[in-house]
């Protein structure tokens, strides 16, 4: 198994992603069902001094995978918003993007013989 770091660090990362998601909605992230579920699950699968719970490692792996998904989706959306297409461009704009210029009409634009 790859090094996952501590479960507390994974939980903090998940809660940070919840804050990013809920910043748009305007309500506190602690009022969401996702927050309550995460905290309850991490508390239920804590390792005690008497036992080493395999389910705790499984939960940590799933949480780390979900954290990776949330981060990746957030970064994808940010990149998409920054670099998405602007719709249809005119021929002049398209030529300018690649460093070309269109030939000029003898009488200017719209010149008719």
C-alpha cells in the first residue's frame, strides 16, 4: 500500500475540500450531511490501544482516494473556466491567433467592383 500519511491529515484535506464546495452555496460546511458522515466514520474507525482495525486502513484508503477525486475535480473546473473556448471566432481573429493577416481589399473592406 502506498504511503497515505496520517488519517487526521486526510480528514483535514477532505474538510478543506468541503469548505471549497460549500463556499459557493453560502451555508456553513459543518451543517452538511457530508461533514457529519465523514466525522462519524473517522471516529468509528479509530485505532485503539487494544486492537488494530483493518477497516480503519480501508476507510483511510477510501478517504484518500475520495480526497484525490475532489481535488482533481476542483482543479479541472478551475482550468476549464480559465482556458475554455470563447465560442465562434471571426476569420480575422483566427488568422491573428496563428500570426497571419488576411489580404486587404483594394478599396477597403466591403469594396465591390
